[in-house]
């Protein structure tokens, strides 16, 4: 789903918060190393990358949004 489709779904709602998860590198690196300890580090680095470089959000494979219905006045 692309950003335009997400905006269409969120139409009529106020977006309270958005958070992105998992760049495409996460599944690739998880396949290379299956250790739970390493997986935690991969996810931690991925989270850091997405927070420090907002433009990377375009590549995130998961987006969570907190929505509130807009009140019509």
C-alpha cells in the first residue's frame, strides 16, 4: 500500500500519530542470522535508522497510525 492509498483510508480521520517499522533489510538480515539476540539488535538498529533518517520511512514495510474520527461542526 502506498502513501496515497493510506491517505485515502485515513480520509475523515485526524492522524494523531504515525510510526514506521521494518525496512526491507530486516527480513534479509533475519534470514542470514537466526539468533534471537541478533534479531533484537537488527530491529533496534532498524528503529534507530527510521528515527534518525525520516526519509527512510518511504521504505518501511509496516506503518501504524493512530486515528481519531474528525468531528464535523
